[in-house]
């Protein structure tokens, strides 16, 4: 991957975030291409490509001989494409799925953002709350979305910001609520900020239930009280399309070919082995057949595989020769950063998601999980798969389609670890054994129908996995380059 491919993604994400957060308001003209080139220290070709992506997403519009202008008015969600499928009426089950997903994902992420704020960081959310006029309902709730998005961005995690933006809560046309509800809500936000500044726990601040704003009677969210809500957001598309939107095109095909290289390095594939058919790989990696084709073409150019017409694709290299393959360091840095970002998202959210899943797992399924962990531990190259097996099992048992779509992206990103050169040790280590023991404990809690301890143990497993991965990245010299892939402070400052 060439440097300009990485760079136009950076430029696009930085400009998009400024528009999405309301820093660049509708009607604002962007700097000239020359000034943007100077600001980002890149070529005009890169700037043109980044601007084209913003235009295609409905964030910016252009006229001949005029500078690009912001065309998106901030509402707290992604702009709705013109395609009428984004304007379908959502039934109660769909709204319930969306809101429950938001609770399990956004609550812990917002809490993390709140805890990270220090000193002058509070100036931005404070200024937003000061503008929230309870007498102007539409503007009030738009500013509320902006308030919470600040704390999402404060995590300085690009993947998290992308995911939450694609959840598209700003696209839900909320009921205004009563003046008293809005007034109390604003007071609650003020109290929350002061509570966090004082070092107290956010749970001390009470908020009135807001489910009524979505037409839902209460937290159980089972009915819409005879009302339907129009959703102008990506949430109304199929789960696979949501997965597709969260991931970038380059991420999808590079993930596939790097994973195949990683499986060769682990010993899963050997010289002469045939790869699965394209359709089977497409299903496994949750990508299109075209993406698989692009990945295989790159592997062919690297000399890793060879295609035999009518017979299939075969591994053309052994483990020793694989070490001679030169992979772009910047590509590795991008994948390491995405892996680390995914691990951080897991660390924040997996306890709540695991508790949700535990309530829907059958005893026979829990026993299967325990047996599978034992089987893989005895395998010659799959003994490191304990956390991956736990994650795959978790994803398959998630009951909310939107949440499952998000976690499938995380599941795909989790495989990155085995595709990074020298990150996986071929021999069992004390860390591997500890992870296996912790994974077995999680499975045992599930068999005992103990959701609370299962959820806590799952968090321990993935916290420890993240600790091991970060340590390995630093030891192998990947960490510094990965942290330079993007500047997390640009997401919120």
C-alpha cells in the first residue's frame, strides 16, 4: 500500500470529524486545495481524493471555480443518502434493537470518555450545555447528541467514533418531550460534569427515562405505543451493509491477505496446500468475493500463492521463505493500530455484552465451548485460539442484529494479531497457558449459569489479551509507528 492511500484516508477522516462534530458548520467553505496540501503536507491528488469521498458521503458540495462548502447540518448522526431505502419506517422491534445496542455500546464508551477529561477538556461540553435552551426542543436534542459525541471522541479511538457515527442515533426523529423533562435533563448534564470533576462516580447522577422520546413506553422497549419512527440512518440497512460501512475497503482486502500470510507463519497452511474456494473464504471473512479476489491477486504478486485453472489456489511458499516477503511497514502500522483500537473497544464493552449473551446460552452450547477450548489447546498450531473461540461464541449468541454487526467487525479485526510478523510465538508461553485457564473459567461459569462471573471473567480475558498484545507490539517495534497512524486528539480538540 502506497503512502498516499494512507494519507487520503487520514485527510478524509479529519475533515469528516470536524464536520460531524459541528466544528465546521453548514455553509462553511473549506480552505483551498493549495492550503489543504500545505496543512496536511501532502499532494493535490491526495486532497482531491479525500474531497471526493466527502462529496460522495453528502458532507461537502462543490461548484466550478469555487471552494468546497460544507453541505451537512450537524444533527448527531451520519447524513442520510438519497436512496429511499434509508427512509423506511422502523417497527418497534427495529427501534428496540437499535436502542439496546446503543445502551450496551455507548454507555461504557461515554463513561470512559468522561473519565479521561481533565482541566480545560471540560470547556467544550460545558459550552455545548450552555447553548441548550429547553424552549427550543429540536436544537436542544441536537446539542445533546453533540454533547455525548464529544465523550465518544474523547476516547481518541477512530474505530469507536466510526462505529457510533454509523449507529446514527442523530437520524432518529425524536419526540420533543416536555419542557420540564428538558430542563431536568440539562440540569442532569451540569451535575454530571461537576460530579466527574469532583472525582465521584457518574452513577450518582440521576436522569429521567428518555425512552418516551423514541416513542417507547419504558426501558423494556417492547412497544411503540401505536407510533412508528422514521429512521434516516445507516441502522435501517442490512447488518452486512453496516459491517461494510464501518470497515474501509483497503482494510477489508488487506486483512484477508495478511491473515493468510499469518496462517502460513503459524503452520495452518503449508507448501502445496489448497486454499478454500472463494465463496467459502468470502463467508468466513465476511467480505465480498471481489474483495477475496483482490487479496489473492496481491498474494500472487508476492509469490505466496499460485492459481491453477480449474483446480484452485495453492500455497507456493514455505515458512522460511515467507520471512523474506517484504510487507509495507505503514500497512503493518495501520493494521496494528486497528487491532489495538478493537481491543480497546472490547475492553470497554465486553462485560455488558457478555452478560446479555449469558442469558441466552443453552447448557449444551456451553459444554461445546468448554470441549472446543480443550481440543484446540492440544492442537499443534491452534493452542493460541482460546480468546478467539470465546469471541466467536459470543458473537454468534448476540441477540441484537445491530450489536452483532458491530461485533463482527471487531471479530474480524481480532484476527489481525496472527497476521502481524513476529507478533505470535510458535511455542506455548506462560501467557498462553494463563489465557487458556482464564478462558476455561469463563466457559465453566457459563455452564453453571452464572452470568455475572462469566461477564467479569470475559473482561479479564480480553484485558489480559490486550495487555499481552500491546507488550508484544512494543517489544517488536510496532507500537510507535501504530500510534502515528492517526492523531487521536484530532478527533475532539
